[in-house]
């Protein structure tokens, strides 16, 4: 049985919800979806320059969970950039 997901503390709302390659219609592109907690982790770690432990505490999650979240968003961004996919940022729920 899976343990219930711990509520995250999310404070950042991105301005753009879609990013795509220039000159290609959105409807003809595959997309990768970045969740709200993934974009929050990316912001805390790279923009705010917090250490993983500090950023994890800010989101009310463990450091290993934070690390897995960063790994997930890196994989999605790499896929989008290399394969020319659109990036959809999930809005806050």
C-alpha cells in the first residue's frame, strides 16, 4: 500500500504556462508536462540558490523527495529540448 502524499508548501506561480519551439504550431507538437511542485523545486534550487535541504524544508518535503523531484524535471526538460517538444507547466491545483 502506498503511503499518502505529504502536502507540499508551494508559493510560486509561473508567468508562462506553455513554452514551445519557435515557428511550430502548438497543435502539431508533443508536450511534456511539468508539475507545480517540479517548477517550485527548480525555482528554489536554481533561481533562489537554496541548498537542497533548505529548499526541501521550504516545500515541506524530505531532501530525497526534493532530489527525485529535481531529477524528474531535468529529465522532462531534456526530453523537450532534445526532441523539440512543447513544455506545459501545470497550473496550481
